[in-house]
């Protein structure tokens, strides 16, 4: 009885047979455990199966089965096949690292916005920067290329420095953008392509057929800005024009810049015609720059500026800053030899029509100032001295004697015309 019991326990513990064997073993074990219960160790067969020797054998067999599977998984993981696969993957990754492409990204922003709360001033250089970072394991060669999306002819200049360079792995490079606006209301909308390639002497760079060397080779930088609606230093074609007619002189009329009409009205409003030394004395540089900038961006408030000398000075600046001056197309020899009114009128007729009306407007204003000469002490000669040189183009500084002669000739030219205008001997045809 005891021998049979031991054999059946071993068979239950091993459970290596088929499903039929398992059932027979279980039946034999139930019989044996009943016998054990008769001896007093257990009174119920079911409880003997759960907690007796057969149950313990079954649980031990389950643990041995699980341990067997875990051991097989470990053996499989340590098998030659897995080890070989790991070595091949490692070798493949090493090859990829050796053939890694140059990878460059922006260290921060990729939008260069020059519009920082205010419009861009003309002839002023603005500077901004971006940073490129090489995150690959190869030295990257960079070339900056501009794709014009806005009209750039004489509108603005955009320069990227440096333009061509190399970034070693793990390093950064700062690129500086310099923008200068030349035109009124300039719209800057430019796309800069960042061409990424291998360093110059690399094997890939020397490869003629680069069809298989595909990788992301271009980043884009967007540059934007908006120029001020300038009224100073811009061509007449970009300035707002309004109709003008001299008081009581219908033959003196035409289109003149609105800024000149507004400056004249403010000059008269602040008592500038009666101001001593008007057009001769200048205001402070700070006040001039503030008013000029406000006029350029369209935020000028005349109630904040009550200095008549300021408005007279701004009128002179407007004529001086013209890209093409009033007397741009006049021959220097004719101007130097001009001493009498008929010769001066002949020169006036050679002035382009768009400038001729503006010059006529200026003569009318100068005559109004001379009418108050007993108060402001500004006669035709004085006005010719302070206003005449502003009608000339920029004279070559390398020839100071020529510049002096032209300034003197222009002074005489304007003085003769102011005197003739007051005597109503001047008639300027608008066309």
C-alpha cells in the first residue's frame, strides 16, 4: 500500500504523460489519499487533494514547470543566434554612424522679424541674429541663399554674414542679418535658404553621382519687416500729393507734396513769418529728429510742436533730402553764369515739370517771408543764402572750390527769382 502510494505520488508530481495518463494518475492518487485519511491524517478526500501530499506534489510540479520555461528562455536569449544578431545590429549601427549625414537645426527661432513695434526707418541699418547648431557627427558645410519674394530693386538691402561656412559636430554658428531700407513703405518678405552639405574635402562631397546621398539638405529662414511711410528723402512718386493754388494767383497752381502744405500751415500758425531769423536759425537736433520721425511714420501731432523755427527747418530738410534735387538736371555752367532774371527764368523752364511746381510753391513761400522782412529781417539775399544750397544735388567733397562756386551761384539764382517774383515779373509754366 505504501509502495503504491509513493509510485502514484511520483506520477502525479511529474505529470509528463498525456491527458489520459494524467486522469488515471489523478484517480489513483484519490484512492491512495483516501487510505491515508483512514489512518487519521485527513478525513476528507477533497481536502487531502488540496493540502495533502498529492496537492503539494502538484504545486511543486507547477513551480518546476515554470522554472523550466524560464530557464529555456534564458538559454534561448544566450543562444548563438541571438548573440550573432546582436553583433550584426551593433555593426550596422556603427556603419550608420560612420555614414551619418550632417544634421543642422536652429538653436531657437527661424524667423527674423525686424518689426519690433515700430516701422523701419530709411537709410538706417538694422541687425538681427540667429544661431545654427550641428547636432550630427559630421562637419556640415552651410551656404546661405536668398529667394526673393519681394521687390528688392532699390527697395532694401539684406545681407547675411557669414554667407558660407562650416560647423563642426556639436558646435554652433551665429549668423548676422543686416537690413537697410531705401524706399518708403517698403515691405520686406524674404526667404533665406540654408543649404546643408558635407565639408569640402569629404568623400561624399567629391562624389559625382549624389543621387544616392539623399538627406534633408535645406532649412528656411523667413525675414520680415515693414518700412515707414516716409515723406523725407523719398522720390516724388512715393509722396502723397495735394492740389495747391497761390492766393489770388490762379495761374500758380498744381500738385505739391502734402507734407509741404502742412508744414507751411503750421509755420504760419506758430507765427513763423514774423519770427526773427526764420529759416536761418535751427531748432535742436532732438526736436528735429522727433518731428521728422513722427512725420515719416504718420504719427505727427502739431499740437506737440509749437516752435516756428522747427517747421522752417523741416521745409529745408525736405528739399535737401530729395533723392533727385530740384536743380539736378541743370548744367553747372549755366547756373554759374546766371546773373539776370531772363537767364534765371530760362533755367527754371529746364526744370522737370514735377519739380517746377514745387519750386513755384517755394518761391511763393519765400515772397511771403520777405513781405515781413521789417520784422523777421529776412530779405531776398538772406533767404537765398539759407535756402539756395538745399536745391542743389550733393556736390563732390573732393572739389571744395567747385562746391563753393555752385553754392554761391545758387544763392544768386534764388535771390534774383525772389526779387522778380515780388515784382510779379516771374511766370512759371506748370508744364
